[in-house]
C-alpha cells in the first residue's frame, strides 16, 4: 500500500484474476493514513544513499501538506502516476493525467493576481543587500537599468545551475562539454549571491545527469 495524502488513502492492489495482472487504485476519502516508508526508501536509493536521511524524512512528512495547500488555490492533483525511481504510483497529476507544470503555473499566477502581487518580468537579481547583519532587499537589473528593491524578507527561488557549465565544471570537472535540458535561467545566481554573503553550500556537487 502506498499513500501520499492526508485525507485520502490510496491503495494499490495487484490482483491476478484469470491469470492476468491488473492494478487497481482505491481512494478512500477522509482517512488519515500516510505511509512515507516507500517514498523515503525510493528517495534514498535514487540518491545512492548519500542523501541526508533527516531532510528526506522532513520532505516525506510534509509533502502531503503541499498537496493540500495547492487545493486552496484551485490546484487539484487527484491523479496518480509513476515516474522514474518510484516503486509505487505516487506522482500527483491533474485528474486526466496531463503534465503538471503548466497547470500549476497557471493557478499560481492567478493566485498572485488575486492577491495583487506585482510580478516584475525580465528583471535579474544581481545582489542581495545586507545592512547591519540583516537582508534588506536586492539589487536587480532591467533593460540595462539598476533597480533597488527594498524588502523585509528575500526568498531565494532562482533554481539550480545546470545551464551554467562553468559552475557545473567547478564542482565536477569531468562534466566539461555536457549539454543540459534545463531552461536557460538555471544559472545558479541565487547560490552565487548567497555564497557572496558567506552562505555554506551543502552537497553542491551532487549533480544528476542522464544518458541520452
Ligand atoms: C527536462 C526536465 C524535466 C523535469 N521533469 C520533472 C518532472 O516531471 N517532475 C518534477 O517534479 N520535476 C521535474 N524536473 C525538475 C524540476 O523542473 C525542477 O526541480 C524545478 O523546476 C525546480 O524549481 P525551482 O523553482 O527551484 O527552480 P526553477 O523552476 O528553475 O525556477 C527558477 C526561476 O528563477 C529564475 N532566475 C534565475 N536566476 C535569476 C535571477 N538572477 N533573477 C531573477 N530570476 C532568476 C529562472 O529564470 C527561473 O524562472 C525536470 C527538470 C528538467 C530539466
């Protein structure tokens, strides 16, 4: 049995009627059963057991909350499928099984619009500003102009660095010449900006590659 939801039990049952194997998924609403054991084991195995088990445990114990929170902004991930490295159906998808990315982004943008959050496009953060030991905003560039954005808090969400080959090779020299399927913005800017403020990096050399 594999479950990934707070308010539903997802039971995967393999039956063998008349010699053929069929898989059924039964959703039992309003029970509170979460079995993260399979997810934890899959994730540790996918990371060749180099992962920090406590961090993996934290993720396993909290991802159901993320699915529940997404519901509050209209994202209903009621479908289940299997992706790479998963030994049970536990990838949440829209009901019709379609790709989750565009569906998620559309609702997230709508949620920001409804709350009157201003989005500044084509604007590159270049430096985190610190004053008296506290972060007070960021410097950014837009159309060649420097912008100063003051803020009570700055959330770093600039993604990974797969599209920055210089940075990739800094951590794993043998990856010289490797191409990436990442988007062009995956340049590690947030990591570089945080490092400039003295942040420590953890497991930064753990880069996932696929044979094509
Ligand atoms: C080919 C491929 C397939 C994948 N498939 C799946 C999948 O099926 N399921 C899954 O769960 N995950 C999948 N992933 C992984 C997933 O896409 C990433 O883990 C996820 O997008 C990371 O989210 P993020 O918000 O941290 O970063 P990102 O999605 O990379 O977002 C970071 C954003 O910050 C912007 N940015 C960067 N630097 C700056 C700057 N200086 N100033 C302002 N903005 C900046 C970037 O342009 C980008 O828009 C896939 C990844 C790839 C490459």
